[in-house]
C-alpha cells in the first residue's frame, strides 16, 4: 500500500511540474507587464507541432530542441507585439481579449496545417519503466522533471546574476522608477514574452512524448496551470513549483482514494480557498496601496 | 457569339438532365476531416471502390436502361450541427435514391430525423452507438427508412464480456470515459456480465475524462484489486494513455473493449504497449478470402496506402453499397421509398467483403431494432492489435470465415 501512495505522488507530482512550467510562463510576463498571455497553452501546442515537423524532416532530437525553442521565442515576441504592446501603452485591458483571440487563431491554424488528429511524438529517451524502491518511473518522466527544474533555475539565475536580468527585476519591482533609471520597459517586456515563449516551447517538447501532439493538447493543461499560478501567486517562480507539485499529487491521490470522478475537485477547492483567503496567492506579496 | 454560348449552355443542360435521369443519385456522408476522419474517409473510400466496380460493369439494369451511380459527398466534420444541416439539404432533394454513412452517433441523432420525415432510405455505417437505432424504437415509429450496417454496441459489449470469460478471467476492472459513449458502453458491459451468469467479478469501475493523460490512479486501483483484464470503453488517444500507463505500473493484463481500440490513433500512440489489445471487428485487413484479397488490393492501389486507416469502416462502406445496389435492382426503380421496401425483403443474397448477406433486413418492428440491423453476433470477430496492425484475435474466427467463404462457393 505504501508503494501505491508513493507511486501516486510521484506520477501526480510529475504532471504537477508540467503545470508549474506553464504557470511559470504566466508568471514571467506578469512580473514585468502585469499582463498574461491567455494563449500560453496554444504556444505550447504550436511549438510542439513545429518541433514534430522538424523531427519529421529528419533532424536529430538534439538539434530539433533549439529549433523548437527558437520558434517559441519568436511566437512569444509576436504575441507581445501583436496583442499586448498597444493595449499596455493605452493602459487598457485589451490584451486579455487579444491573447485569447491569438490563441484561438493558433488552434485554427494548427487544425488546418496539421489536422485534428493526436499524433505520437518520437523521442530517443527510453520509455521502459525503471524501478526505484518499488516505484516505477520512466526515464522520459525523469527527463521532464529535470528539464522543468533546469530551465527554471537557469532563468532565475539569469534574472539575479546578469545585468539584463537585473533590468528585468527592476521593471518588475517598479516600472516607472526603472524607466527613470534608463531601463527600457518596452524592451524588458519583450524579453519577458520571449522567455515565456521559450518556456512554453520547452513544455511542449518535454510533455509531447507523454501526452501526444494535437491542437487541443494544452487546453486542459493550461487551466490547471492557471489554477497553480493563481494559488501560488503571480509573483513567485519558486511558488509555482511547490504548488504545482502539491496540486498534481493531490489530484492523483484524490482520484485513487475518493474516486476518479473527483479528480478535478481539489484543484478547484484550492483555487476558491486561495481567492477567498489570500487573493495574492500563497507566495504572493501582499499589496500595499499607498493613498 | 451569343448564340453559340446559348447553344453550349442548352446542350449542357440537356446532357446533365439526361445524365440525372439515367443515374442513381446516392449521398455519402461522414467526417472526412478531423479526429474521426480515419473512419469517415475509409468508409467513403470503401464505398467508392464498390461504386467504381458497379459503374465499370455498366451499372445496374433498371427497366430497359443501365443506370450508373452518381455520388454526392458531404463532410459533416463529426459535428452534430453540420450533420443536421447536411441531412436537411439532402432530404430536400427529390431525386435522391439514398444515403450511406455517418460515423458519430451524435450526428445520427441530430440529422436522421430529416431523412425519416421525407422517407429517404439511409444505411448508417459505421456509427455503432445503440442510440441511433433505439431512438426510433423508443419513439415507436411505425415505418422507418433508416437501416444500419455496423456492429452495434450491444453486440460489442456482449463479445467483450464473452472474451474475458473465455480467457478464464474472473476478476476484471472496468474503465470508461465520461462521455455518453463511455458511460453507455459501461452500462452495456455491466448488463452483459449479469446476463452471462455473473462469472466475472468487477473489482473496480473507474472513469477518465477526454484529454486525461495520467491514468496511474485508476490503474493502480485495478492492479491492487487484482484485475486480470481491463474492460474499457473510450476513444483513441485516452485509450493509448491507458495502455501506456499499464506498461508503466506493470499491470500485465489485456485491454478488451469497443472497436475504437482499432483506431489508428490508439494503435500509433500506444506503440508496442498496445499489443495484445482485443476488440470486436467486422473486418480484418488480412486477405483470407479471394473477395477480401481483391478488396484490400483495390483499396491499397486506389488510395496508395499500405494500411487501410480503418478497415472496418472501409469494408462496411463497400458492403453497404452492394446491399443498396441489390435493392435498386430488385425494386427496378431509383425511388427511395421503393428501395426501402426492397431492402426490407432482399430476395437474393448479396456477396460482400465481410460476408454473404442473406436478408440483412426485414420489415421494421418498433419492438425489435434488430429488424433494421444487418449485423448479428456471428458476423463479428475478435481483433487483436499486433505491431501496428489488427489481426485475428482467435484463430477459430479466422478458420470460420475461410470455411464460410468456401462453402458459399461450393453451393454455387
């Protein structure tokens, strides 16, 4: 029985890490611009399709990854330019609708280009499970976990250790003050959207071998990720990992002990609790309004 | 110049009219794009092979004239509302002889009432959901113009349970998706377990949602309860997630379920984890009879493929056309109402690729949908996934079909 519990926690936590990675994409752009790409899930899907196409042209896996990531960055920048920049300049909330529309456009484009079928995503990473103290886990799942943690550590280090990263943090902390110090907020926001696209592409490449690739592959994922982002608070990169792991395991445990029909329930309860008790999120900073 | 254009136009009119009067106008509907496309397109392509064969032989003799088939194709995209619109459009045509097709039970429910209203003869294939026929028996309609050539879920559920019993399993887990299709499939299976003497103990019964990828919890419950087989009702991608999840947690039990387990998106996405999966099939892509051999070769050649995306749909589309053609010949008319009457009482057996159909349908009786269902248990076999293909699950089925084919020959 013990083994079953650990197995459930491990499998759930793994899905949780993927939620966290998508949530991290939300968090990156929110930090600099207080805006979110509601089409983040579609970026994950489009990047996965592009990567699959690259693989099908015969490109080896390790060369396909940079290609897919590059596409993610470009797509992220496109979303910023086409859907977000003008709305932000005019201090309007138009980006909400614009990013949703871009996302829908992405789904239609994918359906027309690649069709509506779910397709397998080939991977050189073995899918044979290996046993750790009675718990089965596949190398593929380990690669997802490692990839998620690695990219987040790299981006967090970049934000803390490099000059460009510090500009990023400065704009996050206080946009007007940062502009006065000669930091271009527009460029920093571009950077954040590019990074967010990169994260989406990586999520697509990492999870596709497990989830298969299809135009609606990310629609369930992105809702969970949004819950994670809201519960954790949109300020904390570390927070989304903790909440993601927690939510993923909780789902899996609920499904086992309470019943498979209740799988989605804990996430929703958590979301309601967070919004009712701590609207800024568990790891969010309390908002201080100066009057 | 003007005169010439007019003459050309007039000439065109005359020829098309003449053409229309000499042809049997038949519509093929189904999803030719999107997730259900493997089934829809295979059905259409199988039907078109049959039509090409008939037309190449000069058509069907109706009265003094030889008439050829003229095909209208309509893509319903597996959407109920599209299906309803198409049905309305087709039902308004006065010279339509009949309709063949529909993959999705929902589309049948949305559209077939338009055909029934106008009395247009339709053969449903390959939509298998029980509701597309039971809707008429529940409404107690007196006369029905809708027929079906597909192994309905009732037969399939019976076979799934029977297979588990034959393989000497006593403990099974049930898994189903949370859609109408999955839940009604589960109900059919539970009913069959009772009907077949409660020889199976259902140790767990769990559902999953469309889009779910992590099935660990449901599968661990099944494993801990000692399930020897997993009886499953769902659609392609989630079924593949189940097969992959079973391999991961080391649940070594066969998956047995509805015919959707033969969909290419299950077979491709589960890879070798799908091997050994069992499902009812009406046609296996194996050239065991001369008729099957010729059909498979014709399909591969006409559409330049090495594997029919959905062999069941293709074969059913093919046979539906031949059954329909036999009805036209017997009715000696392209009038859809006369064709319907002929279908209910086909005098001559029809040589199909699945079987030789002897009186597939009888006059509609609202108390018994089987009057308009062509398939009985004996025409359905168990298929098994093996390295990307569906093969015969039981050798006995294979031998039976071969001997059936030769015995028919012998009688001739």
